[in-house]
């Protein structure tokens, strides 16, 4: 499994071009939108289970070693405000059904606690916190979007009077660990949790909450996540009317591009995961399908080339044939960013369609001819065309009799009975019988002005 510098995986252009499932998803867009949809797919970042587990383990191990930490998995507790602790001060029982990303976090926490030599505690009760004098609370999540889930979880913990008093006296500090989050989520979380952040407070809530993340991005800096064509990506997501309005830009309008193998966050574009009777997402039910995981983990160049050539690939071959070889020019004509255009060129080179100098190979030229052979391109009808040089200044010249359906540039349109080789006979043409223009009519010689006869023009001699 090859990971990039940021320890995540991305869909290659080869995978996007060859996947039948992706082609089916793309068919829901019109031809102009498909190029932008491919650009969107190429900028997604996929985090595997192993990568997330290893990162979480490293993040917890880097916490100051002289303290004990209580680890809790952040989960959604429901739309109605309820407390996290039951009447006996223990965490509420988790539902028996799968809780998505929380299940993996629970498993990782369990493994971390067993190997921590007592420094870490797995979801302790209030009594355990009191008995062991634990002051450091660690809340773990895979991804933060709007911050609503984290702030709701903290407020649910603060519903208990005992925990609330510890929080008010500054005895407890919370560290929120998540792999990815927008920078604005810090402010949103602090604004929504209970407590005051006024300067006159001795224990302001902003100094009692800390954040640890691998990926921190500016929510409004779309170009960093979606490339130079981010405006087209934004419009593509925003104008998809078949997706519910709240989901088009992801929950909270975050428009994130980070996806986990174990869970698909709802803050990524809705066209990827939202499904109903009118729209089928690429990752329905916010789960990564097996075919997509296989596509990310295998070399697609080992597969035989299918007969289907995408419109982008065909357009690239046509442009190279016409002499367009600049990456920026190709990206502008395909309506994609430079990143996707360069990957498409690399894909075409790996397939043997292009040389390293961006020239069509024999395979590429044959593929282009084979593909365009069935395009049904319109041909120009030269049947009634007569070059102006043939007209000799005449007003009307008719085409050759019985040859209107042939091109005048064709040898079959000429007869060689009366003329030399290569010259058309004018015997059956009206040009021979047409009256010559005035410019070639016989006229009397002109006379100089000095000898002008005032009696009129010259006439015949009188007899």
C-alpha cells in the first residue's frame, strides 16, 4: 500500500478512468459536469484503518507522561439533550447496534489502555476519576466538521453536577484528539460548551480545552483542498438539486475531502454519500464499499485495457494530434485543474498512447482513429461548388450536367474526350454558349482628345 507524504491515499486518474462503478456514478452528471466531478474525485484523501490507528496511538503516547488520562470516545448522543453519566456516575450504556467510527475508536482505546501500564483509563466512571484523582480528560474522534458533536458531548458530560463543579473550579482539562478538523471548529466548540470565556474569569474555558489533529485546514480556503478549479467543484456540489440542501456542501457547509476506511464523514460533499430515489451516491450509507478499497490498493495498470475510452482521454489525444502539448492549455480545454491534467497525461503515457515528449504513438493514433471512426462526423458537400476562377467574369455558370453529386476536385467529374489530359470538356456546359462579358466585346479604337471630331463619332464612308 503506497501512501503519500500526508499518509493518505488518493484515487489515481487511471482508477477513475477505468472503474465501471465510477462511470456509472458519473453518468448522473451531464458531459460538461463530468470533468469537474473527476477533478473532485482526484482530490479526495483516504485514510486507512492502520494509518488512523497508528496515528492515534502516537498522539496519545506523546501526551505528558507524568499524568494519568481518562480516554473517552466521542459519540452522538441524540438530538435531545441528555446526560452522559447515569444516576450512579457511570457512562451511559452504548447501544447494541454498530456506532460507525466509534466502534473502531473503542477498540483502539482498549488496546492502548492494556499497554499503558496504568497511565490510561478506559471510559472511567466519576467515582474512578475521584478515587485516582484524574484531572486530564481525553476525547477521541476521527474527524471534526462543524464541531456540533464534540460540543454536544462535552455539554452532556457537564449535565452531571459533580463533573460540572470540577469543570467550574478548573480541576479538569479536556484534550480533543481528532485526525482532521477545520480551524474554525475550535471557536465553534468553545462557543457552544457551557462556561464563560470572559477575561475576568480565573479559569476561562478556552484555557481548559486543547486540540490535537494531524490535518488542520481553513474552511474557506477551498483551493488548498480542491485545487485551482475549486469554484467549479463548489458550483457542482451546490447546484445538485437531487441532493438535500443541507447535505450538498457537507454537514455544516464544511466541504471536507478526508475520508476514512472505517467511516465516511458527513462533512464531505453530499454527491458522494447521499442517496435517495433520485440520486445514488458513490459511498451510500456513509460506508466505503469494498470495490473502492480494492481500487485504492491495487495497481490498475495490471488489468487489461477496456474498450471504453473516456471523453477526457479522447479529447487529450485529439489535442495532442493538433499540437496542443502545454499542460496548462490542456487543463483549460478539458475544464480541469493542472493537477488532474498532468495525471491524465501520465495515465495516457502508461497506456502507451503518448510518448514522453507528448507525441501520439502508433497505439494512440490507432485508438484515436478507431474511436472517431464511429463518430459520424459531418462531411462537406462539394457537389455544387464551382471555383470562382472558372467563372471568367460571367454572371451565371451551371455545374456539369449529371455531375452535381460529384466533387469538382475529383477526377471522376471530368471527361477527357475534347480536351487535353486533366482538362474538362466544356461541350456540355452552358459556359460555351454564354454571352461574353462587356469587357471582351469588340470595340472601335479609341481616339486621342486632341483630334476629337466635334461633328460626332466616325461612321461609314458615304458612297
